[in-house]
């Protein structure tokens, strides 16, 4: 996932106008019977609040967002969505717009993990609404064929689709009597007007397929089943709850000591590292300023200062589109005893930038 997405924890809220349109396809129970809608990644709760369920439950790890969601939803829980349980599994509707990211350890897409986790929470006659990138949904057709009866598959309408290539999947828990899913009903080879640059095709797909766009209007079609006794509870504390409990313990004191700033680098003492430092490690230390200072002995002693500089490279160009990419290169400046000043940059950037006054280093 891109760094910008990591900063926001993969949080991409569902546009309000899309949630409002989707809600029109669901029919609330009659005679004020209870029906439950759950969003375990609810954000501010704006999307879930549009659906016609009398009881709405939201979960979010961000404190600011869950406080705002509490003003819109029936019940909210400030917790990690992966550490939540319910005594009675049977939500009329589960709305999933999970983080668009890959788990760094298991390598599992969080969108698919969310389906595995929360599909069992759906009432046998309830509905799963999944918002996810097109590539993730279509690449996992086998999973959805096994677990879901596909009711609808649409892409976000233009120009919303251009942002992240999101699609909307609606289905019900599969029963043995359900016929196979007919994906061709929902897919087309017509390229969207605003196809996002990150919407790729996979090696095992010969030609790209795109879900048809979300219609401009929907008619009531899917009745929400009645559900009773739905509750939520967290199974483990949040990180912000754990930290105060650890404060002033031996483990905490050790962590604080290890994370404290190191003493100023003393070149008169040898530096011991767990592994042999390679040129890449040294370049990182130099450009981070950790090795800025005097290097070497005798006539070879010189001053070094490092930095990282951005530059723009054109990576592609068509008749109506020009693609540019921002890259970064390592730069070093050395001052020698005879007064000579030299600028150095890494050899990988030399093909993109030509500067005769600089010397290349690998």
C-alpha cells in the first residue's frame, strides 16, 4: 500500500451519495420489527446511517471518527474490527468497506479477511454489501462463488471510479439449492471513461473485465430480515489502552531506554553492528545525517553531508496523456582538506538525470 494510504490506515470512506443510492434497494421490516445493520469499519458512520435498518451498529479504531459515528448510529464500539465478537450472529445487513491493504505478515488482503470474518455474521436471509477495489473482487471470484449468492456487482459511477477503482458487491449467504453465480450478467469489456491508473489486469486474465456502472436509481428489491438480540463486545484492549498499563514496568523501561537518542557518533571508537554494513546501509546512514561529519584520517580526512532529493521523470506518454513519476536520489557533498567540494549522487539516478558537475557513486 502507498505511504499516504498507510498514514490513514487504508481509510477510504464510502461517498455519501453512493451509500444513499444503495440504501434505496433495501426494504425495512414492517410493523417496526427490529432489523440490524453492522459496519465494522464504520468511520464516521455516515454510510451505514443511510440504510433503512432500525438498529445500526458501528465499530472503528479511530477515536475521533467513532465519536462522530456515535451521533448517527444506534450503538458504537471503539475497538479494533479484528477483535470484536457478538453473542448472536445474525445481522440483517453487514456493510464492509475495509482497509485497502495487505497484511504485512500473512500477505492476505484485508478486504478478503473481512469477508471471511464477517460473512458468518450475516443472517441466512440477510445481505453482505462489500466495497472494495475491482481487482480484489474479481481475483477472488472462486471465494464468492463458494460462499455467496451474487445479487449485484457494480463499479462506482464516473468520476468516482477513477479514484481507487472501487466496486460494489451485494450477496447473500449461499445455500445448497442456489444456482451458480452468473458473473457475465454484471461484467463488460467496455473500458470506463475514468479508468484509474492503478486498475490492473492479472496474468491469468487474458482481457480486462469491468463491472457495469452503478445505475443512477434503484428500486426497493431486497427486504431486510428481522433480527433479535444483536450485541457487540471487544475481545482485547486497544493499543492506547495497553500503553498506560505497561508504563513503569521493567519491559517499558527497557523499551524507553532502547528508543532513547544515541550519543553523538564518536569516530575514535569502532562501530559494531549485528551484520556487516553494505554500501546500501552506509548510503542510508549518510543521507539520513547519521554519518554526517568528519570521515577518514590524515590527508584522506574529509567532511561529509548527505541528503535525499526528489526529481521528476516522465515514464509514459500517449497522444492525450503524459505520466510523470516522482523519484528520489541520494546526494552527498564532501569537503576535502585542499578546499575541493564534490557532489555525489547514486548511479541508479544517473540514467534519469545528467549533471556533469556531479560524480556517480554506487
